[in-house]
C-alpha cells in the first residue's frame, strides 16, 4: 500500500475569494464539520489549462461537479462538500472539506522538522501507522492539517476516470524496508546513550554559551550548539537517521536553559 500527497497541477485554473473574510483558508479546514457555511463568492484569476480542479491559497481542494461525480465512491462519507459561487466564470465548484484527520504518524520511524519551541513544521521523512490509514481513501494528519493525503484506491480512481489536473507525490509505502529503518532507530538510541556515557564536565546554560562564544561546540542529549564561520549561532538536533539537522533559532525554548551541557568535538 502507498500513500500519496495530492496537489493541483500548476497549469490548473486559479481562484481566490472575492471577500477575504468569507472563510478562513487555514483555520476553517482542520478536519471538523463546518456547520454554519455562508456560500462565499470566488473569482477566477487565471483560467489555466484545466478548470475541474482549480487551485486556491493553502491548497484546499476544490472540485467541479464532474470530478465529484466520478469520485463519489472515495469521497462519500470522507468529505464535506461546501457550495461556492464563481462570479466571473460559468462553472459549478465545491470546496472539499476533508473530515478524516488522524494521529497516524509513526514517530519511531519518522523524522520531523520542528521549530525550537517544538512545533512540527514538516517531516524530513514521514512514515504512517498502517492500521490507521489502510481503510481511508482521503485523510489528513494533525501535524499538517492543510496537507491532503490519499490512498492507492483514490489515486487509481482518478487515473481510471482519466481526470486531469491532479498531481500525486508518493509519500510512504508499507512495502518499504522497515527493518532497515528500525535498525537506524536502534542505532539512534545507542548513539544517544554513548553520548551520555562519554560526556565530560557539565556546564550550565550561561557557562555553555561562554564556550560557544569562544568557538567551542556544546551538546546536551540530542541538542548541539556552535557558531558558524560568520559568528551566527547554529542549533541542531540529532535525528533518527543518526545525523544532525539545523533547527529554527528564532524561538529558543526555555527548557534549553535548564539543561546541563558538555563540550564536544565539532563535526
């Protein structure tokens, strides 16, 4: 089984809200049923080569009646169809509010990208729990509520109906070599344990920052801090594939101040 991320083709029609306050592109589409929906007006700002699956900001799916009819089986009971009024083009469209949103991420194998405050902004590697996604043709995950994922069944329905304007990017396959990934995870845990065993003298946050200012590198658990060649602070975190990844330094979490740090070799 494969899971695909669904996008509109870049050549598709592009639409936008006539009134930006008619609905919230981000906050209104988080997997919940929308009860009070006042039919908004949309305007076509680019006709494109295909009008059946137009693009709108934030990537919310908008399907024509043709697509909805062809995909009835995989859409039924999985989405809410919301009416819109296109003011400058003769076409019937509906916004697709995906109702299936799950805790489906396998964190033993996935490698999240986070801000320093801990907010997940994406995944360097994304794995799903098979039992959570196996029976759902279209769904979202809590971590990425604006991303729409679909199953092989959904994608095959699109291909068999010869519908145009869809882009699918393979995100995950249940047939991948999970043994290798699990071995990487075990190596990750052992590496962290080795770091703790072999560490030298420990310092407070303020003393560690003095060392960093002197050009040294300090670490605590999965965190590592040093300055780059230009003197900018670089904070990285150890990932499940035993590599360090730079993280956003715009929002340093307070818990870093409470950790004990030790000097390490820069690598």
